[in-house]
C-alpha cells in the first residue's frame, strides 16, 4: 500500500513537470509569434480630433506690435508689412545667386534682372514694394556723408549709384544712419527680447567672423519651434532666394527697422 502511494506521488510530480514544460514552451512560442508579427499587447490610444485641434500651434509672428504708422506708397499697408510682403514676393521668383553663378555683378541702373540677385538686391526689391527707392536713398546719403562710408575696401574715390547700394558694407552704414537700430543679441527664452525681432526687420551678419559685414536678409513672419523668425535671403547656398532658419546661424552685426528716425 505504501509503495502504491509513493508511485502515485511520483506520477503526479511527473505530470506537473510535464505540464510546466508544455506551458513554458507555449509561452515561448507565443512570444516569438508576437515579436515577428509586431502585434501589440495593448491598444494604442489615439487623441480625438477635437483634442488635437486644441493643442498649441506655432503661430506667425505678429507684426502689428511694431506699431508702424508710415506708409510711403499710400496703399493702406504700413511700411513694415510692405517690406515683408516684398521679400515674400522674392521667394516666388527664386532669383539665382549671381556670385554662385559667377556671372557679371554690375548693371546699369543698379538692379539686376528679376531672376538674378545677391543678398542686398532682396532688401532693395522689398523696399521698392513699400514705395522706397533704396538706390536713390543710399546715393543721396553717400553724397552728403561721403567720408562715413568705407571706400578703402574697394579702393575707389568716387560714388557709383549702380553698385554702392548693393554692397552690404555700405548698406549697414546707411541703416545705422537712417533707420532704428535694435538689439543684436537674441535670447528666445526672454519674451521681451523675442518681441524685438519682428517681420520686416533688416539683419546684417558677419558670416566669416572676420569683423566685417558680408551678408544681409529680412526677417519673415514664419517662426521656428522657439518662435525665432525665419530669414528671407539670397546666399551662395542653396544659390537662390529662400526662407530659412538662419538668424542665429551667423554672427549678427546689425538689426534695423526702417524708417525709424
């Protein structure tokens, strides 16, 4: 009788071991199947459309806080907005960069053909949209203040209205003398600082970091994730007029709003 009970216990132990092994094998097989088929054990919850629409979105930079009242062309749109819209028109034209194409960079009457440009041409064309002739404005200021401009850079002793306004080194001096000078240090974490960088503002950079201005562009109303405005400009790369997140990419030497004096 005792031997019978011992036999029964051994039989039960073998069965438990067998079933345990079978269960482990089944679990292992199930895990392999799940991994290969990428079946999720839990259903992913999707946000309702109504909730998605309530999530914060990056808005265009509000130009109205600049409180610009001047309207040179009398079209009912203030100069700041007109300058911005003029710059946006250049995005549609996608003028090719003259320097990148290694083509002639001197034109009678100043402005190149619409399909060609350098950085300063984008500024001049945006100003034309606001009713300002930048070529004439710069030439007038040069004639009255010739010694203020860096002629030694080009070894010239006389003004040339066809090219003077197209040189960034001249243009930054013109704006220093005739526009509102603004901060050049960007700090997106401080709203007071951020609000001073508005669409239509003119920016000058020292790309090569050699102490000399060599590029310029216009702030757009399109912001990045930190609400820093994009820039509309024409540069060697990509070789045509674009809207890019490059405000902080290079060293800012000048930040202006026109007219400001």
